[in-house]
C-alpha cells in the first residue's frame, strides 16, 4: 500500500488557481521532494494534505484511507504531521516543552485527572519528558535542553520543529523548507537528519529550494509550476528534463548532475 | 523536573499560610469583607486566566457567567426552596452547559472578533437579567437566603472567610495541577501557535471548549458564593463593566500566572475601596491605572517582577 | 405605509445615522492600526457635553461646536500618541484594556470637569415636528441624517482625492508597502485617531438635541457603533454606514413591534449573528492567514 495517494487535487483562492488537478503517489519509506518556483503551490499542497485547507476538488488517501475533511489533529493521530516554512514554534514555552507537546499528543482532554494530579498523569509527564530529551539529543539540540524556545538561534529552531514533529511518532512526515535560511554546514546536518529519519522507516515528503540537497537525497521528485505538475521522476530524470532544466535548474546545473 | 515543583508547592504553602494567619491581623469586619471579595474575585480570575493567559483566548463577557451563577443560586434557593449546595452545583452545571453550547460558534473567532463575540454574549445575559423582572426582580435586584448545608448556616464574615479561603486554596491547587500537566502544555501550545498545535495532534477545538467551560463554571461558583454571602444581588453583577474588571485583574496580575491572578484580584478589589474616599476621582484613577499598567507593564505585575529578578540574578 | 411604521423608520434612521458615524470612526481607526478603540463612544460624549458647557459659559453655538470638535480631535490625537503608540506589538487583550481604560478615564474626567447630570441642547432649527404621513419628523433628525451624508461624502472625497486621504488608505491596505514609499504609518495612526474623534464629536453634537447628553452616554453608543462597524465589515468605512442604518432600524422596529425592553439587546444579537455567520460582515474583505 502506498503511503500517500493524491488524485485530481485542486484549490482556488478567489480567482487564483493555486493548485490544479494534481496527482501523485508517494511510496512507503521514500524521500519524496516537491520543487518549483515560489508561488508554484508547494506549501498549498502541504496545507491541503494536512487538512489545513479544504480541497476544492480531488482526493487524498493516507495509507489507503480517505482523509478528506479531517482536521490536522485527527491526521496526526494517524501518523501524519508536518513542519512549517515560517516556523510555528511555541515561543511561549521552553524548547523541551515544545517537543513534549508532540510527545504527549495523546493527551486526551483528561482535564479531571490532570487537575487532580493523578499518578498516571505524573507518569505520562515523566515519560514525555524523557522522550523529548532523547529527541532533542537526536536532532543535535542537546545544548538547549534547559533553554526557552525564544532564545534559540534560527538553525536550532528549524531542528526543534523537526524534533517536535518526530515526537508524534509519524509514519509520514512533511517538511516544509527545512533548510531555508541555513548555511552549507547546517544544511548538511539537516541532510543527514532527514536520511536518518527515513532510515527509521518514516516516509518523508520534502518541499525545498536547495537543489543540491534535493537532488542528493530524493528518491523521487515532483516539479510544480503554477499549481500544476510539470515533471516527475528520479533526480536523474528530472535533472535531464529539458523543461525543468530550462525553467528552474539552469544549464550549468544540468551539467553537474550528469557528472555526479 | 524537581525544580519545577518548588515554586508550585512553595506558592501553595505561602498562600495557605497567608490565609491561615490573615484573620489575626485584620482589625474588623470591614477588612474581612474586603478580603472575602478579593477571594471570590480571585476564584473567578484564576478560571479566566486559564482561558486568557494560558489558552490565549479572550472573554469580555465572563461577568455574565458570574451573574448567572448568582441568580441561579438566588432563584433556586429562595423561589424554589432548594438546598444551597444543590443550587450552587446545578447552577454551575447549567452555566457549564450554556458555555459549552456557546463555545462552539464563538471560539471559532479570533482576536478582536472573539472579544466582541464574548462581549455581546455578556451584555445579552445582563440585559435578560435586567428585564426578566418576574424572575429576577429586575434592576432593583433580589434578596438571597443564607448558605445552608445540613442544618448548618453560614453567617458572618469570619465563617465566610474560611469558606472562601478554603475554596480559593483548592481552586489554586487544581489550576496549578492542570497547568503543569500535558493538558496545560497543550493549552499553552494553542496559545503559542494554534495551527502548529493542531498539526501535532492537539485537538484545539476540544481544548478551547473545555477551558472555556471550566472558566465559566468557576465564574458561576464565584457568583453563587457571592450571592449567598452578600445576601442581595442585582443585574449589575453581570454587566459589561464587571467583565472588564475581571479581565483587568487577570492582565494586571499577570497572564499565565495563577498567583498573578490572585494578586491582580487583590489590588483591583482593594483599590476602589481606598478610592471611594476620593469619590469623584474614582473612575478617573481606575481608568488611568488600567492604561498605565498595560502600557508600561504589558506582561502584568508578577511576570514583570519575575523577569526583573531573573535579570538581577544574571 | 402605516404611520406607526413610518415613525419607527424615522427614529431608526436617525439613531442609525449616529451609529453609522460612530462605526465609521471605529473603522477608520481599525484600518490604520488594527486597534478597536473602545473609547470611540466617549468622543461622542465629549462633543455633546463640551458644546453644552461652552454654550452655558456664554459662547455662541457655532463657536461652541467648533471648539468642542477641536477638543475631541486633540484628545483623540493624544489618545493615539500616549496610549496606543507606546503599546504597539502588545497582545490584543492588553490593547483592548488600554482603550477601555481610556474610555473609563475620559468618562471620569468628564464627570469631574463637568458633572454627572443630564443636559439638554437646543435644536439647531427649532423642535416643532414636521408631519409626514402621520409620523412626526423632528427637524433635528434632518440635521442628523444630513450631517451623516455630508460627512460620508466628504470622507469619500478625502480618501479618493486628498494626498493624505490616499496615504491613509494605502496604510490600511499594506502598512509595509506604505512605509516603503515614504508614508509615515505613525502619523497615519495619529491622524486616524484624530479624524475618528472629530467625527464622533460631530455625531454627539448632532444627536444631543434629540436625546439628552450626559457623561455616561458614550458606553452604549460606542458598543452599538461597534456593532455597525462589524455588520458592515470591520475596516470598511462605507460598510459601517450601511451597518449603522441596519442596526438603528432593527433596533427601532424591535422596540416598536416586539418589546422596548429588549431594544438594547438587538445590537448585540446582531453582533453575535454576524460574527457567527459571516465575520467579515456584509462588505468586508475575507481574511485568511498565510501559513
């Protein structure tokens, strides 16, 4: 069964066709990248898949189940989560607490037991804390275990969002421009992190502008232009596709892709 | 983790000590009266702070719930002869149910729109209480029988002091527990970024509804207790200005600070008592205080104080 | 058309015109600062009260009117400068409390400087009602509605032809872009407060001869004017005008045909209905967050 199947996805905003008749499939365990110029609709696609926007047309299947109209929190319970292009960190909490919220996602509205501070709640709290510490160490944020989220530098915040998403134990993880604004060495770290996430069996869908990262890491690439599919295939195929090359990669890059 | 516990138990202990020792220093019943009012306001404000400070929502209509609780107790005990405790509980449950129904449409709103929605709700409750004179005695108000449980009646300032003090302590304990639990984290996450909270699995609609209901129930309980204590209530308990007073207490004391709410309630309950001497200036000074604190200490007193201390230590 | 219906319609349009002007003030301020100024109603109060007391102090009516409006404009400017500007970036709740604090402050000041009593103001051109189809139309009502029409027309011209007016519109649409072309958004904010205050004051002066004025008249008027702004779509000044008339007429009809006791509730029920069904109001722009 495929991790994600999208058919005929469309979304209009007023007169703007943000996404039109888009179809693609992501297989289990793949690293699948969506690229395209700004305004191509990549983040809109993410928003449609994760339930933030309702599609005007089309269907989305997650592990075979139709997820139309389900709220993001229900999808998170089914193993689908995402990070954000413009960082939606909980700045009013500590870095650790940010990740803990992901870990205790099954915090049912047990208001009564929480208010009475029942032992089960305390145990859950301690467990979530342990998990969060482990995840922060995994993404390389061990130095910030005691810090407020607001005090973290930009690069650390990007990784914090990933740690938070991982805390929900996703089967399908959508990363929206995880390398945006990062320098070369930071991007290499993100590259390694994404690979290790995929090695754990998580299916990753990536929206990115950093071509070196995308070409190096992706099993499959989907190229969008003005909300519609321009091309799809492996990094080799996409790199050699003349339309794509002409529009987005530039002739210089096509040369180095062949050499790689 | 241990470090987290210290301010909590420390704070609770301090509160318990203050409540226990205060009667020794209060000179007469007038002071007891003021302190009781502080306590009742604090109970309402703690609930409201959960909604405003922690979950990041707004309500400019909570006095409506307070008024409904007061009138529920008043009506059920005087017109229908119900026992006081039953009336209080049923009143709170009814207010909770109302809040639950209202939460669905209203909490879809954000920011100014949410403020307006809750304002409208509060004003309508206030108008209904004013108009339905057949039930409520209209603008002139209605008397409320004393609070009685199993033959024992609560009379006088001293008794009520312990009742309110005890209730405040329990409410504070419950609220602190809630905040430091996964539920509290989820609420703060909603405040931090509702969309991110939703995406990592927090059922934001459910949490917002529940915290709204809890804060409404606390307001109702405060209102019921106030009704029995003061023996007489008027629809002004539910008026817009009263809602603003509650919100100001919360913001003044410190959003997302339970003890801040107690402090805010204390200051804004005591202040008008002193200002009553300056009768003519009362409104003016109150307005000035509200503006001044919000402009210069937008985080509220306790968080600003904590920040100051933290910087000193560094 | 029954004369009773006509009567309700007339009073509805009259009071609706005032709500429209108050709502207009809300929208202008909201447009430039994203602030809902709860003190807007107090400017209406200031206009009426200041005029009354200036007349009592011996000033001829036209002078009193001008001075009263000037006073409101100055206070509006001061509010923007000393209460709102320093609080830029504060959470919505804090700003709401600031403007509410300002409204309480202004009310307290009015009670102190003037008094707490109700006051009358002479009608501009006599108070003999004109008979229209069996309904009584006060000449002052014509002043009120006429005043509203003139102000609305003047504002339309201002926003479409005056440089400053266009600058204000630009700031409302896109503050960043406006700054980049050299418009001082700070000044636009202060200007909008002053403008809204002036409009509010004029509204207060227009209506005072019909309904008495007193230090506390601002609260309800402010809230109902707010309802007008919401109905029309917050941030749409012309929508506020339409909204004001809708609220005013609905209120008058309710008072006449259903129950005068619940007249005040109408405006708030309308607020709730609009917020639940169509928060962007009749003419407002739909808002969506970019994520």
